[in-house]
C-alpha cells in the first residue's frame, strides 16, 4: 500500500536530493544559479544570527565547497572580514564549484588547524552529506580545533561527518546552526545527527515542488498535517459503542502498566475500555479504576471466550503481562480474531525464542511498539534505525513503532516517519504504557493503523511537552484533553479552509 503523505513534511535521502537538483537543472535552472542561491541563503542566515566578526569558511572539493565560495564572496561584499581555506588546490575543483571559486577575489589557504586560530565564526562547507568514511587528517584536526576553541559554527547542508541518510557520526563536531536546502534529510532528525545539527534551517533555493512528480519520497517528519484529517473526534450522534470498545489483557502481579494504558485509551476517546485480569488480581484493579471496566478471568479458555464478543474493536497485550507461555497464547488468540491489536513490552519479548511464530500469526491490523532492547529480541539490529524499522515492518507485516528520542514509525509497504517532538522527560517508567494506550484508543475508534501510530506518538510527545519537568507516567493522561482541544481547533480551521 502506498500512502499519500503531505510532501511538505518529506525527508529526502542524499540520492533523492541529488535527483531533485538534477531535475531542477533539466527544467532550465542553471546549476551555477542553484549554487548561488544556496550560498546566498547561508549568508543571509549568518548575517541574521551574528554581527560582523572574523570568519573562516572551510571548503571541501565538491559542491558543498562551492557553496562555501559563494558565502565567502557575499560576506566580504557585506563588509565582513573573511578568510577561506580549501582542501587541495583550486585548480582541481570542477563544474560549478570551479566557477564560483573563480569569482572569489580573496586568497585561498590550505585547510589546516592553524586557519581557525583567529576565527570567531566558522562556516563548515567541507563535505556536507557527501562523506562516506571517517574523518581523518587535516579535516579531522581542523574541526577538532574549532571544537576545542569553542568557536561558533554554521554547517552547510549537514555538519561534516554526519551521514545524511542515517544520522551516524563519522567524527563530526556540533554546529550551532545547519542550513539545508529544499527539504531536510533523515540525518537531520535521527540521533546522533540531530544533536550535531543545532538549529536546522530549510532554505528555498529554487527547486520546484513539481520534482515530487518524479521523486516519490518514502520518509517524512511527523506532524499533525500527516494525520489530522483522520483523527477521530466526538460528534453529536455518537454513543459509547460507536466510539469503540478497547480490551487490554492485564497482568499480575504487575498491575500498574495495564492501568496506565487503560486510562490513556479512555482519555483518547475509546467509548468503553475493559481490562481482562486474573481472578486473583481483580480486587487490585477494581479498587483502582472507576470508569474502566475490569473483567476477571479463570483461565485462557475464559479469555478466548471473551475475545469473541463482537463489541470489542481493538486489543492491547504486553504492559505488565509477564514473559510467559500465557502471554504468547493470548497474543496469538488476539491476532486470530483479525481485529486491530497492539503488541507491546512483554508480549514482544515472549516471542524471542521463535519470532516467526508471531510474524506468521499477523494477518490483520497489528502495531508493535518495541524499544531498542525489545526490538533486538525479534529483529536484526545491525543497520541504522530507519533501515531497521523498515525491515522489521516488512518482515512482520506489522506497523512498527521503534521507540526512542527519535522514534521511527514504519509500515510494511516501506513508508517511514520520524518523530521529533518527544522531550527527554519521557524517559520514565510507564511512559511507554501510556503510548500503547493512546494508540489502542485510536485503533478502537477505527483509525487506520499507520496513521494511528503517527498520531499516538506525536500526541504522547506533546502531552509530555505540556507538562514539562517533573513528569511521571501518571501525569500524561491528564494532559491529553488539552492536546485534543488544540488538535480539534486545528482540524476545524483546516476543514473551514478546505
């Protein structure tokens, strides 16, 4: 299935960005003009952020270095004291980089650590996204000197040493700001790259939106613009069963996780929420919950009978479930119904000895929500996060939410979305259980699973942002009404415009 996604949130791989440049040039925009536009955008950002100061532009041998020559020329025309250092001789530059180097009237120094001695600002125009090996030699040593002297640095496209498709670092140093062009790359959002980029500015350099008729992006940055139209909100004719009935398999003796999930599902809009629990745990759950129904179970047969109730519209298993055969059996029973199922936490780990058993059972709507440790128990974890998430979604035929500060959501058809609004405060016990509950609530109301996953992850992050420091998991559900109020206003305004 190919998802129609808002191209304004597209992230382009290094090769896709090269294709965008090529199509733009084929349409009649000279390559030298694109480079001039890029350099001008960087110059404007420099002047906007800093007052005049001794500046060194570090240039590489390719197009990134060509951008740097434009920046040096325009800054000097604006009255800035500018020096330029290049890897190798000017005579070896090719194409547009050579053209713009010839327009630079200042001297060209050899790129070595000594060139930054008197600098108060450095423009990194060395490699951008074009590096494929660890930094070494004078480039490594010069950037190390910049970091040691704590000189402000602006990076063009990406800080040298950050890989555009994965965010991996090959020896980069942090930039205060990164100016990229047309669209961000995955490396701007994935860790550790995101931490090295500083503020990311996306500049318009004349690449038309029509390039998306030829380049079909499959990676995006999460935002309500991707899923707001599908977000279920209450309407006057609703009744509780119309808003869905969510069922959670509750664990024992760990009872808190499932309760957090249940409250989050209800806050997200599920008309009814039930937790099915062992008889021995019934008093604990019943005493702690009011609007959430608690259903005691004698054994697995009773659980299987409960699943046949047609009023249930979505299931969740995992939070506090325990890594046991019972969890495996109940997960498979949920999947056999064909109803939307969220598999989290212990229900993922329960299949570590035989992942294929789980994958083969997934025939309908399923979303798995592993953190890195749980992911490694089922899938190959040797590649970068974006590639791993895509591979897992294809292998399991489920939507995968690979959690973290840079959560990646992937669906089996190859579309992936990177989330960026999660604050550090979400690193707290129980936060993942709330996320699963939000997701369950959306699925119970009939939201398409991939978009429900995107919405759940973003809403989860926004709830944490609204609370701020001191967050614990119990605080998150209480922030959901305010998040929903704002989303409802946005959806109403968007509907009115359309």
